[in-house]
């Protein structure tokens, strides 16, 4: 039971981490995957990020376009949509509150 | 344009992925294949050795694991096509036996659904009008035309024309097969091509 908490937490926040990566501009899929794997403990299998990117496209929080690559197949570039920006802003605010509450509880054993 | 080729280990991994992705809607399976292939091209320089390839593949995860990550979002477990879509498939195939009205109801379901593309709906409508009933009716009519005909009368010797040539016979048999098997093949085609509600989003 306790072992399944971290993967669940990871799954829950990962999509917002992708949106956060796109806040400052577009990136292509491999760049997104690379950036996420550099964050310790966030991604265990890189391949499973592609289904996540597909879901974000279907949910309309990201938009994509294809651009030629200097070598290899064309690259799919991702950028935030207005819905994506709104979802990211809402999560950022909620996450700060959530994290502070949990931190306090874990450190002091009592709610703020 | 891609000029470099993938390391044999990476190419083998893509074959395994294609096999694992058969459970996904066709369009999504092809897209996932392209994405992972592009990832491998990006991650592996042309001079990559066996150890580099194995490391990249290990970090990607097993093909089954990647496909499993699709499940919560791209499939609806029990009835991916929806009741209305299954009704369309059954009625387009067998509805013609209900005085033809069932087939028309099936067409209404078929054309009002977003699960199929226009050309797929057109194909299902034209092969064969009336579904299996229409196919059988046309098959009997076709066979009757190709059959031997006799002319005769009272006091006159009955004259029968010789049977159709082998070429005509072969054409008649082929026609019969198409008319009867066509609607069945179309029903199978519709059930396989129908997109899931999630994939329509």
C-alpha cells in the first residue's frame, strides 16, 4: 500500500511538470522527455511519457506542429494552449498550498 | 528526410513495440510507433555501440509497459464502439431480412456515428445494398441469368441452349462469392475500423 503512493503521486503531477516545461516556449518531444528524466525520481520509464503527451494533446492543453529535423525524422513541437496555461496556473497555486500543508503536518505532527 | 539507419537492436525493439501496440486503435498505434522511432533516432548517434543502445532501450522501458500506459486514456474496456455502433454493424449486415427496413435503420445509425470516416461509411453502404439479404437476392438473380435456358412448345422439340462457357461460369461464381461474402467482410471491417470514443476527442 505504502509502496504505491509514490508512483501515484508521480502520475498525478507529471502532466503539470510537462506543462511547466512548456511555459517559456515550445519544445519537441525528445527535449521534453530528456528534461523530465533529468529531474530525480520523476520518471522511471521514458517511453511511458509518450502516452502522456498523447493524452495532453487530446485534452487540448497542448498544441503541436511538425518541423523538419537536421538529421532523423521530423520533430513534433509542443506548446501550451490557453487551456494549458490556465490548468498550469491553477495547479501551481493549489500545489503550493497542498505542499505547505503536508510539510507542516509531517514536520510538526499538527495542522497549521 | 531520414538517411541514417537504426541499430539492429533498436529496430528489433520497434518490431516488438508494433506487436504490443496491436491492442491500440490503429491510428494511435502508428503514431506511437513514429514517436518511439523518432526518440531512438534522437537518442542514438550513428556511432552508438551495443552498450549505448541497450542503455537507451532500458530507459525507454519494455514495449508492453509503454502500451500499458495508453490504457487509462485510449480504451473503453467493455464496449469500445458503443451500443449504437454495434447496432449499426449488425443491422447493416442482417437488417435487410426485416423487409429491408432494418438495413435502412442500420444506415441511419452508421451515418450518424462519428466512429467511422465518410469513405468507410460509403463502402459499408455500397457493399452490398441491403446487406446479406440484398447480397443473397442479387446472387440468386445473378445465378438465374447465368443458368441454362430452354425454349419449347406443344408438338415442337424443346431446344435447350448450351450451358455458359467456363469463363462465364467462373465470373458467375466469383460474383456469387462477392455478393454473399462482401457484406460479411464489410461488417468485420466496420467492427475493426470503428474508433473508440476516447480516440474521437
